[in-house]
C-alpha cells in the first residue's frame, strides 16, 4: 500500500474545500435532503430486497441480545492521514473529518484497490469508509473496496462532488465480490465490492453514508440556537477534546423534561437523519410545539461520539469502546459527561424525565422498548407513540421489540429508564430506509410524543 505523499498543490485545493465545509450554511443541508428524493426509488428497492432476504417467517427479531462487556479504554489504530499519489495522475485522500481509507493502490491500468480496516477489534460489522478521489485527466476506472479479514461490505456507496449533496451509486456500476460463510451470512454480504467510476479533475467523494461530521452537526445546532427558546452549551469533552454539545429546547421550569441523544455509533447516520426532523418539530412554530415547550424542556445531545465520527470509526470511541455498553460503569468521558449533565438537570429543580430516546441505525427499522411490565413516569407512552406515529404511513408496520425485564442495564435507554424513570426507546433506523421516510417517522414521532405527553394523566406528572 502507498504511503501518503508530501504536500503538493492538490492539498491547497483540499484545504479550501475543508474550509467550505466549516462554513456550510443551513440551507445547504436542506438541499442534501432534497437530493435524496430522486434517489428514493433506488433506496426503496434496496430496502425491499434487504427485507426479503432476511425474513424468517415474520419480522426481523433484531440484533442478538446485548452482552455485558468491559468498557475500560483500549488501544485503537489511527489511520495514516494524507494524499495518496496512485500514478497516472490519479490521487485519493483521507485528509478530512469523517474519512476512512487505510490504504489504496493502483492494481493495474483499470483497477484501483482500497483497503478499509476498523479502529480495533472485536467490533460490530459496520465497516465505514469515506474518501475523495480525482484524476488529472478524465478516465474510467474500477475501484474495489476491500476489508480486513472477517469483515463484510455493508453500506451501499454514496457519491458526491461537494460533500453535501449525495446520491447512491448507479446500480449498473456496482458489482458484489465473493460471498463467503453462507451459513452465518444470511444477508449474503460480499467481502468486497467494485464500482465503475468516471474519474476527472473534479474531486469525487465516496462514502458509506452521507458524511455528517461534528462540523455539520455544530452548524445545525448553531442555526437552531438562534431561536429564542433554544440554547446550546458544551457539557463536556470527548477523549480527543472535542466539545460534546447539548441543546435545550423550551421555556418551562425544568419540572418536566425529555432527553434525546444520537450518534453513539459513528456510521449510524440514518439515526441522525431521523433525530434531526424530530428535534426540528419540537422547536417548530406549531401550536402544539409551543404548548409543549411551555410545559416540557427537551435536552438533546445530537453527537454523543464526536471523536468516533470525525475519525471515521466503525463503531467505537477513541477510547476503543462501544459507548452504548458503558452506561453502568461510565469508564469513558463521553458517557460520563452526558449522564452527569442529565443528573444535574434533575437535581437542579427536582424535575423528572418522562421520556428518553437514543437514535441509532441497523439493518432495518426496529424499535427497542422497555418491557411493558416495568412502569416508568408515563407508563404505556412509548408503544402509543410508535403505533400512532406510524399508522398513517402506507404499508408500514412498526417492528417493536420490548426488552427483557432482567436484561443487562448497560446501554443508554436502560439507563434513562432505570436511573430517571424516563419511558425509553432505542429508535433504530434501517441503513437503507428512504431518507424521506426517515423524515416522516422523525416528525410524526415528535408530534405524537408531544400530544401524548400533554394528555398524560396530570396525577402522574
Ligand atoms: Zn447503534
């Protein structure tokens, strides 16, 4: 594999591109969403195929049960950052936040091979990749993405020429590599994929999902915080000293509160894309939202793992840990900062959290809820929110998986429930769920949640 070359003129171009990302205005994010309308057919097709391929007599049963693991800090392997000179006037780079490209080489006149590896092992199968590539002269090339032994390809490639507007690769330009271990590989994931690309001097961005880094999230937060009833603070720092930002939405007295977090797991962009409209509805100008904000304050941590996101990690924090297994021992600064912040909110005004949601992504949409026999501060709230928010979506049947009564208490939603009595939800969104559907679900769940919380028997509140 080639090592990054030294600075040359193309780096200047990259620096200016990065500066543009820093200054990205809010309106451009709307374009990002719009651009997905044209892609929704492809995403729908992919979704249907995915669902068909893994149904075993009914709905998907979800991930294997959560296992208790140690959360002491572990070493990770950092990428070597730089620009790779592949010869023939072709260059690739991982020199931007959110990138992951561990090596790349020109294998022959028509084939480039990229290697993607994880931050450490063992690790969940969510191999994130993101890099830029360009050629001084226009030429068609095949680009093969390969992974470390034992890892399979998961995310269908998204392409962009500006890092903001993304479109799925045309399926006629996509080839799956070998599928191994059929018995344990029910989704028939290949060990590699190959894309046919038209390389040109314009920089092409290739990414596992839309690239949404800490800078994009900060732009969104700052835009929202211009509203008179929204404020933002930094509640702590990640291991690499990135700020963990929170939003407060509402002008109530903190007696009644809800909490929202997302992106503990870096590649889980579709979770973020459902969280965003959820929050925008709560901070919107409807009568319902206004009434809600006068009674309930909403606390949001939109990016719980900024180091993992900006380092292009597959799953873990820079402490080498799955943060969503650290909500009992709090060995990591990110989970510690969030839990201390939530506990302070309760202590400050003797308030209560009535609802807590953590947005994630997985193979398909699925809702992990608390066991219905366990009663929190608003019993029955979460199943009602799910049912009422999805019943108007044609053909959509929510997949709801209640937890076990005595399940391990090591993830965020069990912490929200057992520590605060907050009715809690792990809101999982499919990797390939059409982006418009993510928006619909995010918006509708916020609307139903507000309606139901305002209706809850006042004696319970
Ligand atoms: Zn997750």
